[in-house]
């Protein structure tokens, strides 16, 4: 209970706060953690009325009058960081994390604004973070609309860079805390000292896969990502088929593999990568995001982007302490998401599983 905790609620944009913030904060006010806590929120280009609403809710006002942040947040401490532009999920959270690190907080906890935490959630996450080797702790994310079903038991990386939630849509069965590939940014605790070593979210990613990339870097630096199964958070998750979303998901998963794999591993997965790209072109054409897929290729044809990628890659590879042969044990050959299920995906999973089983046995570096 002597650890200072910064709780960062995902950035406000437009009227997002009016839809979610009050219930999110209601859950945080009930937390049983007795140590020092401060709330941080980035405000990304929202209207003045939306910004004033955030302040009002943080001050503990609603239709029923005053509801102070104390005792969970002693003295009602909070900080709002305003951005003139919508700088995305990654930078919005980074702005808050940088401020928290400067103020000497021990742990940094991220919650999506569309989540509601159980009263013992933060204390359970803190307890799971105590071992020295732990760098990040994800809470057990359950679906808000069906609280017996899973949103995420930790996220999984496919060996070609796709990320997905483990256990999504399944009924929850009790299980102990476990190692996970990477934590969802919707409900995660990071140790401040670990972030100082490995860095924050990659702001170039803007949104999507930034949590995958950071989790990967944590493992490469010798830290573990774990699930705190007893720390429960309910997520008002909705699957979006936004065309813009597909651009970031596809571009960012390629950025992640280019930065974090050894060169030899990139060579080994390249044939599978080419086959996947052909399949994705057909999928994009059928799904209405073919132009976005072409924009992804355009990004990688820009020399300035390669300067950034190579600089980031050099920094990560020079700092790594764990070989690929250990990291890839966490990766999957299977893409699983029920909203995208279909014959083509099931066939692809079979083919790529055979390929990955062979490649895993070859990688010794």
C-alpha cells in the first residue's frame, strides 16, 4: 500500500467522456487500495463543453450532486492534459505517463474509459506486480454486456504480427495468474521503473497494436507480462469494422514485426508473409478496405518512414536480452476472432500452423 499509483483513463475525444466517464470513475471511487493515487486524463481535441464536463465529473459532480474522488484519490487529485489536436491513443496515454513518471509514481495503471473495475481490482493488480521479473499486469477483462463471458485473458501475437484477445467470447473458468504474450491497454499496470528502461507506446502507431509492441519490448528486455485473474474489469467492448481501423491494424502489425524480430527470423517468416499479403489483398477487396491496404504499402515506400523504423529497430535490438527462440514460444500460428470467422480464415490457420511448427524448430537464435 506504500506504492504511489497513477491511474490513466484513456483519452477523451469529442463526446466520449459523456458516454463513459461517469461510470468508469464510479468504479474507481470504490477501489480498496489505500495508497496514494492520482487520476490522469488526456483530452484530445475535444470541444470546450466536453472538456468542462470531464472537469466536472473529476470534481465529483453529477446529477445527484457531489461525489468526491476521496478516499480512493486523496484530496481529489487529478490532472488533465489538453492536446490541441487528436494525437491518438498512443500519444494521449504517453503524455499522461510522462507526467506521472516525472512526478515519481511507482506504478502506472491504464484503464479504457469504457471500463468498470471491481472494487479490489487495483489492489489485486498491485499484488500481482510484486515479483521483480514482472513488468506488466493485465486485469481479467470481461464483457460488460455479458459478465460471464471473456473480453481478454491477455492478448496473443500471431507470428505474422496480428494481435487478438485470448478467450474472447468464451465462458470464464477459474484459472490462476499466468504469463501472457502482451497486455491489453484497456486495463493494465506497468511498473514505472520498467517503462523508464523500455520506453512508452510507439506514437507512430497512433492507435492499435501499440500495446502489442510495448509488451513485445518488455519480453525482449527480460521482463514478463502476466494476467491477474482475480482483478476483474468489465469492458463495454464493441467490434468496429471501421475502414480506418483496418489501415492502422495492418500497418502497425508490420511495424511491430520489423522492429522486434531478429533479422534471421524475418527471413524465415517472409514466405508466409508473402502468402498472407496475397490473401489480405483479396480480403481487403471483398471487405471494402482495398484503398486502405494500398495506403499501407504506400507507408512502407516512404524513405523517411524507413529511417524511423531502422532507428527504432537498432535501439530495440541493441537493448534486448532475450533471444527470439524464447519469445516465439508465446506466439500463435492461429488467428482467432469470432467476428472474422469463415472458411478462408480456418483454412489459413491450418496452413500457417504447419508452416510455423516447422519454423519454430529451426529458430535457434
